[in-house]
C-alpha cells in the first residue's frame, strides 16, 4: 500500500469538500448553514475513509467465489459508524437550533457570551 | 468649681520665713489683659522698667503663676473667666487689681454690664489707682505686694477659702445664677471631697 | 514524644472546632502548653549544650509517598522559646475575647502545629510543607476578617513567598539530589546564588522586609487581635528563622559571596532592613488607625532584625536575635492591648479614643512596659538588643545604616507617644469603660515578665542563644550576667538600674515633701474657658503630627503599595487584552482551530 | 473478584437505553447504575494497584485485529475519578435529574470511561462522539439562551474536531492498516514522516478541542457558563479529563517524539497563561472557573508532555494535578449555584478546593505542582518554571478575590448538596495525604 | 572593689549630682542676666533661679492630675540625674565606663518620656500639642546629632564616651576633636543640634508660651514645676557636657595628681561658653515654625553633618 495507489480525483474531492465545509463554517452566520457546512465536511471525511480503503480494481468485500482482490472492509465499517454519529449529531443540532429559533426568533448567530 | 476653701484655715504664719522670702522675690504673674490697661504691661516688662530685676516674670498659665494681675474693667462674661483662672492658681496666690475700674467701676460706673467692685467676687490684695496707672505704679504695686508678703499681710487667698460661700453667692448673683437646693448640696459635697490638705 | 504532640494538636484542633467557646479556649490553652513542655524536656535532657541530633534521632513521617524528617536543634529550640509561649497566652487572652466559637481556636492550634513543624523540620520538603500549612492556616484566620485587601494581599503574597521558596528548594534539590538540610552545602556558583537569594526573598515576605511588606498593614489592621499578636510576634519570627537557617546555619552567606565576591549581598539585606526601619517608622508616625500604626511599627522594628542579619557579625546576629525575642513579646502585648481597647470601646481610631489610662490602669501599665521596650528605654530589655545592633553597625563602620537605625529609634518615640497619649492619656472620653477581664490582664502581664527578666540579666539571653549561634559557627560575645562587653564599649544593665533606683530617691523626696491634691480632668487651664464649651476640641490627638505630615507626606506618598497596585492593574490590562481572544463568535473559534492545525502541521513537517 | 472492565462501559450504556422504559424511576435506576460503576471502578483501581495491568478482549477477537480494552495505572485512576465524581455529582444534582437527563448523564459517563479504558483508536473516536453528543445535549438541556449558545459553540467545534480525529485515524490507517494503539505504537517508525506528522496534528487538534487546549477552547467558557451547575461540574471532570488522557496516550505511547513533546509543552504553557490571565478579570463565577479550568488543563498538558520524556516525576505530577483539578473544580462548579458560601460544609468545600488549586500542601494540588517543578527542573526549563509560578500567582489573585466575594450567608443550598460538595473537596485532602497516587504512578504503563 | 572604694564613689556621685544641679541653676540665672543685658535691661540677679525653685517647691497647693501625672516628677529628676552620672565630667569617669554614648542618648529619653507622660495625663490639649512639638523637634535635631556622633565613633573606633574623652585628652587641647577640620564642621552641626536640645530660641517651639501656653508644662505648678526646673537645669549641664565630651575632649587639659581640679574648671568654663553661645543665639533670633525647624535640621544641618561623616569615613578607610 502506498501513495501511488490512491486515486487522485477522490482526494481532490475530499480536499474540496473539506475546504467548502470549513469555509462555510467560518464565513456563514446562519447557524443552519453552518451545520450544513459541517455535514459537508463529514461527507468529505467519509469519502476520505472510503478512498483509503479502496484498492484499484478490487471488488466489494463480500465473500464470494472470486474474491482475489477486494477493497479493505474496515474503512467501510468505520464510515458506517461515522455516518451514524454524524446523523445523530445533525439531528441533535437541528433540535437545538429549533430551540434557538424559538428563543431568539432567528437563526442568525448573534454574539452572546464573550470575553 | 469651688475648690479652694477650707474650714480649718491654714495659717500663713506657719510658713517658714525662707518660703516667704523666696515667694516674695519670685512673683510670677499671669495677667488678665482684657482691659485697656494691658497696654501698660509691655513697658513694664521691657528694658525701660524691666520688672524682671525683681524676679517678676510673666507666665502663660495660672498653674505656674503666683499673682493674678487684672488690667482694668471686667464684664460679667470676663469675670467668670477671671474666677476660673483664679481658682486654678495654686496658693499662696495674690491678686492685683489695676485701675479705677476695678475699684469702683471707673468710667463705666453706670454700665449695666461691668463689674464695679471686684473685691466682692475675688479677694484683691492690692489695688492700683488711676485711669490708667503708669508703669511706675505697677512696679510700685509689686514692691508693695512684696512688702505685704514679707510681713504676712497678703492673705487674700486665705480669705477666699474662709469666705468661700459668700464669694460664691456674690458671684452667682451677678451671673443671675438660680441655685437649686440639690445643686447646692452637690457643690457642697464636691467641695468637701476636694478639701485642701 | 513529638508524634504524640503532633497528634494531640490535630485532635485538639478538631475538637475545639465543635465545642463551646469557653471550653474550646480551655482545651486550646492546655494543649498549647504541650510543645512548651517538650522544649523544657529537651532542655532538661540535653541542657544548653550544643547537641546536633544525629540522623537516627530524627522522627519520620510518611506522607503521600514522601518522608519527612523532624528533629529539634539548638536554633529551633531558641526560636521555639521565642514563639511558642505566645500561643498559651493568646489562648488565655481569647478566653474572654471571643463571643462565640467560630473556629478561631482550631485554626490557632493548626497554626501552632505548623509552627512546631517548621521549627522541627530537618529537610526542605517538610520545611516547605509546614511553612505552607502555616500560610493557609493563618490565611483562614485572615479570611475571618472579611476584608478584601487583607484577604487578597495576604494570599497573594503568601503564594509569592511560597513560590520563591519552592523555586530555591527545587534548585537545591536538583543540585544536591537530596532534600535534607544537612546536604545543602554542596552547591555553589550561579545556581546556588539564585537558590539562596530566592529562598531569602520568600522568607522576607513573612519577615515583612520592605518592599515586600505591602500585605502587612492590611492584614494587621483588620484581623482579630489575638491572631495579629501571633502574626506580628510569632509568624514574622518564623520568617527570620528561615533567613537565619539558610544564611547562617546552612552557610548561605558563603554561597552568595562565592558567586560574586565584589558585592556584599549581606549589606543589601541590611540596607533593606534599614529602609524598612526608617520608612515604616515615618509612616507609622502619621497613622491614625491604632492597628495600622502598630502594623507599621512592627515592620519598622522587624527591620532591625534584618539589619542585624545583614551586618552578619556575631555581635549583630546576637543583637538581631535578641531584638527578635523582645519584639515577639512587646509587639504581642501592644496588639493584645489594642484588642482590649477595642473590646471595651469598639473604636480603633486614635483620635476617637482617649483617657483610658485611669479606667484601665493595668492595661496601661502593660502597654507602657511594652512601649518602653519598643522605644528601647534602658529599663526594659528592648535597649540591650538595639544597643547590640548599634554597636555592630559602628563596629563595621556602616555609615549609612547606623544613622538610619538611630533616627528610626527616635521615630519610635514619636509613634509610641501617640499611642500613649491618644489612647490612654488626654481627654477622658469613655465614662462607662471598665478594666479588661482578668484573663486578658493576666495574658498581658505574662508577656511583660521576659522584658523585665532580660533587662536585669541580659547575659541570660546571650546564654540562651549561645547553642544556636555555636551550631551555626558563630562565636558568642563576651558577657557576664549583667554586662555585655564588645570591642567598642560595655553595657552594664545593673549599673543603670541601680543608679536609676538611687536617683529616684531625691525625686521621691521632692514628691513626698509637699502634699498634692488630685484634681478632676475638667479642671484644666483653657485660657479661662469652661470645659463644657471646649468639649469637642479638647483632645489634641486628632491629626496629631500634622506639621510633620505636611513635610513628610509628599516624600512618602507613592509607597510600595502603590507600585504593587500598578503591577496588579498592569496584569488586569493584560488580562483584558487576553480575554478579547474569546470573541464570542463561533466562526472565529473555527478559524483558530484551523490555524492551530496548520501551525502544528507546519511546525512538525517543515521545521 | 471477577474483573471485566467492559462492564464499566456496558452497564451505563445498557442502563441508559433501559431508562426511557421506566420513566418514573429513571433517575433512581441511573443512580444505581452509577453507584455500581463507581464501586466497580474502585475495585478495578485497587486490583490494578496491587496486581498490575488488565487486558480484556471483546467478542473473542484477539488484538491487533479485535477490539480490546486495556487498563493500566493511568486508566484505572482516571476511570476511578470519572466514576467516583460522577456518582457524587449525581447525588448533588438529585431531583433535577429526570430520566432524560439521567440517560444523557449515563451516556457521558460511559463515553468518558470508554475513552479511558479502550485500547483501540477508532473505538476511542466513537466514545468521544458518545461523550460529545451527550454533553451537547446536557448543556442544551437547560434550554435558556446561554445554554443553547454554549451548546451550539461546543457542537460546531466538536463536529470539526470529530472530523479531524477521523481524518487523523484515516491517515494512520492508510499507512499501518491497524487501529490498535499497541500496534500503531510498535510500527509508528515505519510511517511516512509527513503523514505521521499530519495525522498527529489532526489528532492533537481534534482531541485538543475536547481537552480545552488553547486556541481550540473557544467553546469552553460559553459552555460552562451556559450549562447548569451539575453539568458544568460533569464537564470539568469527565470529558475534559478523558480527552487529556487521550492526548497523554498520544504523547506517551503513539508519538513519543521530541518534536511532539516540544509542541505539547509550549501549547500547554500558552494554554496555562492564557487561561489564567483571562480568568483574572472575569466577573461571572462560572466563566472564571471555566477559564481557570483551561489554565489547569494547560498545566496538566505540560506535565504529560514532560512525562513523554520519560520523567517519572512528571507522571506523578500530572496524576496529582488531574485528581486535584477534578475534585476542586467540580466542587467549585457546584458551589457556583449560590452566590455566597454559607454554612460550614460549603465554606470548607470552597476553601479547600481553592487552596488545592493554588497548591497548598498537603492537598493534592500541592503535590502536583511540586512534582511538576521537579520534572521541569530535571529538564532545566527555567522559563517554564517561572511562567508556571507567574500563572500561579495570577490564579491566586483571582481566587482570592473569589473567596472574598463569596463571603456571606445569603444563599440557599440543601444540606445534601453541600455535603456532596464537601465530599468532593475531601478527595483533594485524601489524595494529598494518602500515597495512592504516588504509588500508582510508579507502576509501569501499558505500551510504555 | 572594697567598701571604702564604693563609699568614695557614691560620695563622688552624690557630689556631682549636687554640683550638676547647682551649676545648672546658676547658669540659667546667668543666662537670664545675659539675655537681659542683650535686651538692654538690668535683669534678675544671677541667683534668681534658686529662688524660683525654692518658691515652687514651697508652694502650699500642688495640683496633680493622677498618678501618671506624678510620673513626670519622678522620672524627670531621676532620669536626668542618671544621665548626668553616666557622662564623663571634666575627665572624671563616674559611671561612664559602664555605658556608652548610645546609652546616654537613650537615658536622655527617660526624663523626656516621663515628662511627656505627665503632660499627656493632664489632659490639656496645649500639653498634647507641646509634647508633639517637642517630639518632632527631637526627631529633627537628632538626625544631625547622630550623624556627627557616628562620625566621631568611627573615627575613634569606639562608642564609649569614656574612651572618646581619653583619646582626645592624650595631648591636651591639641588632640581635641574640634581641632580637626571634619570635626569642626561636625561641631557646628552638633552645636545647632544642641540649640534644639536645650530648647532655646529659635527652637523653643515646644514651649512657645504665647502660642500654646508653655506647652507641656501648662498644667505643671508647685513642686511639679519646681522639679521640672531642676530637670532643666541638670539637662542643661548634661547636654552641654555631652557636647564637651564629644568635641572638646571633656575639658581635659592636664594630667597628673590634682589635675582634676584644673580639668573641672576647664569643663565648667567650656560648658558655660557653650551655654552662653546658645543663649546669645537665643537672644537674637525669633522662633522658627515647626516645619521650618524640621526642614532646617533635615536639610541643611543633616547635609553639613553628612559631609563631615563622609570626610571622616574617607579618612578612616585610608
């Protein structure tokens, strides 16, 4: 396993997704948009995991007759876990945002506690 | 504040002769300078007449003084102070009254507010007549007082002790002081307590 | 025996926390006598001979994985003799001082525990441990005052002192790989210098040497008097114990001198001592709060001890120890007496007090004795100590320190008289005040005793400190029972006292020759004015040294407290700037995260 | 005694999911579970104390393939602290804990304990997420503006952090094809340098957000300020301690290099300074305590970074600091419910906590500072020593102010609440007097 | 020492106490005469002060303000006698070998403190103010005085007055300290300090009769005032003797049998000269304010004294 085996487009996508996500978090003031950006970041990370586990030409890691070359199954398992976690975080975030909206009447982030 | 009295009068004769001599040559005076006669005091003290050659020195407080020099008229207000100063002096003590005002009121004889006869309120040993007397008169009075002391005749302070109640009554009268019975008793007790040794 | 005493102290501290105040005082009184018994036991077993207990005689305590070594030495014996008697006296005094038991006695017993521990420590860790126990147990007593300045300044300065000592200790530990005090000698050079200097600085905080004194006026003026009596009388001596221990017993002087031979570091200590003696005295003169006055006076008097240690000759050290001993007692008396005054009248301002001498004659007498000792009047032992210090300064030809010491001695007259006049003499302002309770009076007069004993026999005091000095390699100065002799002059206490007695005869003859009459206070010469008219203006104690104030205040105005406040405000500004980092915007925080990531990556990958 | 460390995670986790069924008795059940966990943690602690390390494999797979739990002295102590204080804290919270709260509380405990005892890096990530999600919910549970804001800040930063952790794990996995910490540690040298450092940076940043290191701790003041007292107290001893433990594993086991040590050391020093200075001017008590926590975490980080240089004193120091900080800070956070300290127990708790944090012997905080000094002295880090002293004085100053401000009698805290505070503070004394921490720190660590 | 020796010594002590008292009173009388002559007056007879004391002690009434007030009488006389006996007088060592200059300085404080106690006990505000002024004056003049004292001490490397006198008297007048340039400066500063010590004008601020009714003495009369006059008389002798001992070799010019007679006369002459000088200054100057006096001593005088001290220090170091 080495660098050369990695597929370049995937990495570019990963970098793009992460950058977009971070940019969104940093630049947006609408909380909903921030959390969407966070989801985008997560997607990027998940893609990274998949890409790492990917072997060019490998099949899905399902036990069958000719499984001479299959992709690493562990990252996929990890991604599944990560997706679940991401989902729960997003769900919780939305719940919190609803409360936030009810209290403040807006989803724009206002400075509150500081210094 | 009647402190100086004594039913048993101390007798001046018991003093030794030396004490009298010393006392006579060292008359320290406190001068009560509210009257106009005070202007005569500086010449007496300074080089023209120089009373220090007789051992007479001005003192700042009655505790240190032997002679109370009253320079001129007294009002009701100042009389109270004079009496207090006199009572704070330590016996043997002498009073020299200065000028006509202290004898009979002088030019203020018809004032409602001045004291005409000082003798009524405190025992005066010596008067200096005149309105106002010259410094020579003052020096002369001191010399006279010395003579009286030497002869044992200057005993105004004993008189004040002996007739304390009378003096007090006179004083009260002039101060329009209504004396209640209890207060009188109180004073009496205080006097007994502070009786001289 | 020691472990039993330690255990009893802790147990008693816990018990006294819960019982009623009178019972607590009684328990505390008897328990605080125990360490004194231990001292006597040691003295009777070993005499005053120089016995440096071997390592096998150490008592060991195991605590959180470390071992503490404890043993008694001549030096700690002498200092214990100085400090420990204060405790039973304070307990006796507090028997009637406190209305309710809110932990005072328990904390005092803890302080006693820590004091005893400090004096017995034979390794640096246990010294530091007990030192800090002392710090916090005394802090809790300060905490009872509920005064912001007192609490903050005491805690901050204590911790500063602790860190300074800790810094020195870890350097010594690192260089010697041992914490035992007996191993400290193997250090030299820059590190040794830094270590010793830092430790001395740390102890100087508790020894209230200017400019590290800034906490003392606040604390001394706000806490309970019995505690302040210990603070000024006892705790400051522990600071000097530390300085003595590290400078002389452990030869820190040589370490300092070996590093830089052309600078006299000792002299620096003496200069700081002289400055605190001088300035504290001048400030004390201008105070109106009785406790603040005593606080500054404490600083000034303790400065003399620093001068003595700074001069560092046997003569000076003897004088300094003597002064420390005297100060422990007379300053305790003064603070306790101030406590009595407040206990009876509830007032602290000198200008509001007055005329208590005839109401509380015994308190007045004890105070008078203490003030004689403070002002070094040769009828108390206060003179001998100051005399030794003056002699030492002249012997060393310290032309800067000697005049300052002497003029500070004169300044002491000024503020002593302010106490006497403002509080005890002058106008009688308190008609219904009574003499203090018997236990308080007894406490005061117990403390007066040593001042009298050691003026008659100053030689005994030198005998007492001889083992401590010899253990530190300092020769003791020539003396007999009554006389002390130096290379410069001789002081014979008995000649002074007997001549005074004889000279009293003519005075007494004059006094008795003529009878006198006692007059009332109202009968005062006020240019003939009646007393009633002058009543509010009768007492001259208000703004007493006004002319002096006018002259001196411009020079004293920006005091050490001012600069410490500046530092404090500087940190406040930095703090305000720093917390702007937390802008409150989550976006900014996200930027920080990314920047941090890039920073770490950059550091690791490219550097 | 049968030692199954997995129970430490399993019991609270299972209980958490049972609770919604018994809504009414939820809190009681949770209490029972936490009490059991505490007892079990104590048992495990003393087992490790006397017998050494414990390993347990899960579901029969042996490492490096299977997931396994490993408990050495460090983990045992942290597990003990987390569960012990969790129980006391839960008692203090008392009736405020409804079944939802109890569930989340149990999850947070399970997650924190999991981080501490797991031997698998991805497992650690999962536990991090469990802890974090539970914490978000707990903070937001107070449902006022401040709480929500704190929760949102925590969530945003936490999500970024989880992404970074995952990237870090992914990078390591891409090179070594393993997630077992042992395995990674053994083969770390074979990694490509750049990826090694990149993964370290990612992991440090990710875990650092939870471990409150500067400048990743933007959420800390707001979250602590917004959360209720019980939650703030929980945050101060469970997730942050677990996270700092994770960094310690990172430093001590996976990346024991000089470069990482230097980074961690200076980040720790800066965190310490910034935290203490920011706390200096703080008017709000909880916010001040939060900043103070940041400072303390910086100090712990310094201790761990020194420990990675194989200095035994540093490890002892870090453990003492953790114990002291957990005991004191949680007690002080509970105390922040009332403006003033009133009554003996609460005064005692407040003063002892403050004294321990300042470093007064013989409390635990003193030993932490003492051994930290010794360790720093061994490395001749003069600047660090002086900065720690400076920070200590700043800390003293604001705690002194705090102590002065909390004099008074006008508060109302129940006796149980005060007793729990006092119990927490007592551990600062207990650990300071007993040689437990000293002894356990000298046992060998796993992977070390 | 045998009994006869002790008896002789006691006799000498008593003799010196009486001589000191009489000399003081005599000098005060002569001082008044001198002032009078300066004022172009005749003045009182020279024995006037004996009369004054006799009169005061024979007063019939003596008013006290309580037992603390009485301490003034007891301490002032006993303290000042004590001080006098610890000074070398005309080269005669009474008790001065048992103490030194510091002891003398502090012994001087005993009568002052007793006096101040009595004044304070009277409760008179004037007395309080007077004592305050006296104490501030003390603080003022002590600074130049102690600096010159220390200059002498480090030069002779002793603190003992007896030794200072002995070393100055080795060659008679030639070895007096005042013959050396630094000590001339010092002597000037010390003489100004002496002016303050004697409370003569321009430094009679504490007793200022016209401002505060003679200050501390305001409530003193009769035997109390008499004892204070005695105290002042002895203090005059003691303080001038201290100066003579320090700078003028204690008045010692001759050695050998019966030399003490000559020395005694020289001592008497010297203290009289000092006192006369101080009286002449007093007669020709008005009174300072207290701040002015403080400034005078702490600025100019202290600098003058410090110059002499530094000079001496450099001499000694070389």
